[in-house]
C-alpha cells in the first residue's frame, strides 16, 4: 500500500521527500486486503501493521529525567555469601517465618566493616548515573529525582554543566526521604522539570524501583499525561518483589520500555542501554491513528515488537477515531502491531467479484512526518484464512492476555482461578514451542493450587519472559 509524508498541508511522494526531509515514515499492512467469506453477522479479522522509517535523520538531543526509588530497601548493602555467613555467625541475622516461609532478617544495623565494602542498589544507581553524565552531549539535558515518602530534585542541567549534575548526585547517599514509597510524587516532579517537549528532542523518563508504591492510580494517570506530551516512561523493576503489573502498564501507556533486573549489578548496563536506545531514535512520540467506519470495532491491539504487550488507545468521535501512543521509533527497530477487528456483515448487493469495505484508515504521525494506509476487507466465497504469521502472532497475543488475567486473579486473591488460567497459558506456550515458559507457567499454577500463593519471583519472571515473545 502507498504511504506518504506530510509537511504542513502539502502532500509529497516518498521519492520527493527523501531529497528534502531527513526522515520519512512508512506504514505497511499485511495483508493489504483482508479476505472474508460472506456472512450475515459480524466476524473477527486480523491485520499486521508495521511502522518504520528510512535510514535518514540525524541523532536528536535527549532530555532525560531519572526517578530513583531512594527508600530503605534500596539502601540495604548487598552482601556476598561469605559476608552473609559472617553476619550469621556474629548474630547479625536470624531466620524467621513470614507467612509460613523461612526468610533471613537483620537483627540490627549492618556493621560498618561490611557496609563500607558492600554496595547497595542505590550505589549501583549512582554509578550508572555517573556514566550517563560522562556520556552526555552539550545539547542533552538531565534531571535527577529521588523519591520515597517525599520527592526531591537533586539536579537539573544540560551537558555543558556536568559539574552541577555530579554535585547533585553526590547528595543521593545522604538523603532520608522516609520509609514508604510514592513513585507518583517523583514522576510528577520529573515531568514538571521536563516541561513540554519539542519536536527536535527525545524526552524520556527512567523510573527505577524495587518495591511497591502507595498511589498506583496516580502513576497510571501520570503515564497517560506523559504520553499526551510525547514523553515515554521506561520502567526498571529490581528484584522479585515489585509491582510488575504497574510498571509494565506505565511503560505500555506511554510507549516506553519495561525492563526486569534480577540483580542490582545489572542497573548500570540497563541504564546505559536506555541511553543508547534514546540516541537511536528516528521518530519521536510516534502515534498511530485509526479511523473506523460505523460497523467496525477494534477488539484488541497488541504490540509485537519491540516487546509483546497490549496497546491502549484514546477514543474520540464516538469511538470512531482511536489514537495509540507508540512511543519513540528507534533506528533499525520497526514497530509491529497486531490488530484484531470486528468486521461488519457482508454489505447488500455485492458485485460479481464480491464486496469491498474499508475497515480502517490508518495514519502514523511523528511531528510533521506522516504515513497513511487503508485496510480493506474483500468479501468473497474464495476467501482463505489468516496467514501463518498472523496466526502465530494471534496465538502469542492470546497467551499474553491469559497470563495477565492470571496475574489479576492472583492479585485479587482468587488463587484457584489464577491456577486454571496459568494452566491454559502453559498449554498455549507448549503449542507455540515455548517449552521453558510452559513449564514455568505450570510450576506457578501448581504453587497457587497447593499453597494459595505463587512462588517467590515466579510471577514476575513469567510476566517479563512473556513480553519477549513478540518476535518469536
């Protein structure tokens, strides 16, 4: 299907624009025409959508806001096995039962001899931020926010004032912001510092936490507000006891990335990878608009690449115009979506060739760049079923939705329903050839069925592993 880019109100072809514009968007549909058998009722159909850009375009300046959880758990020294045994020998830790599960707890402050050589997660965070400051260009901007019960802006400066950023970062270890965590307060401060974005820069928030926040609803509202302003939020969840459902939804709402870190030592590499990803952005704050005629409905939109995740949309014009925030388009990484639509019954008085109906008019928009395409249905007795790639994508999308329903059921305390859903997930994974994931889902289902709660970290592992299935 043809696609176009738009500058103001004038429309040009690809060949013309590659000479005058640094970047051109492309929008491709598979199949370009959906074939359906004639039917007197509505029927489900699928389409793969790929949004990509040409090789043009210079690197854009990056405006960063890093929100670091500075609660007590992030400050606990991470000891080696030898240091831990030494703590136990000297009575510094003891084994207790928590909800019937044996865990080790400190009996007092960590001795200075261990604290001075055992880094905390916050120490790894500071090291990561030092590396980012060193790699900033003069046009880049970085603000550092720490939060627990309260939030504080440590520093905000461009790449020409690295010393100010380093001085602000030096305050991080001495902060005492309370015991609980209010991520919304940190996000609110970060977004205020970023302000309204321009089309010439990439604006991104990185949120790092290892626990739970007291205001999840506000976090989601802020993620939606960020998406509306062209700001993506990438979330880094550390360990196995954080709100993975909240962090993944925040990333998905804003077009950011959700990253799982098993160990604090992984923080510097993850933050560096986020900087590299921001450096590679070709089209910022990309949106996909769907204009649906009456009789057509969008049931599900699933992002396949770069991560398998449900897409959220804003509806206008009585649900006829839908807008999906796709985040930033990175160089060499097209965004692929699976659309599941409800197509209308066969129109009356079809021609000898059948009947054709437009299911959706699609527009991919980033600043002044625009690509368009029409998704058309052809009703004919010779219609064939969905292609193998579409069936595979639909199977993965279905497995992902089942897994999310299982998490919701477990969170609501319905362990029995969660176990049954995870058994269904395991069956889907096995059919897809994902043996390891199928076994992990079964293991989690058995734990829920026998104990009423999942394994330590098992649900989190399964959530993030499922997100990597899009390109399988």
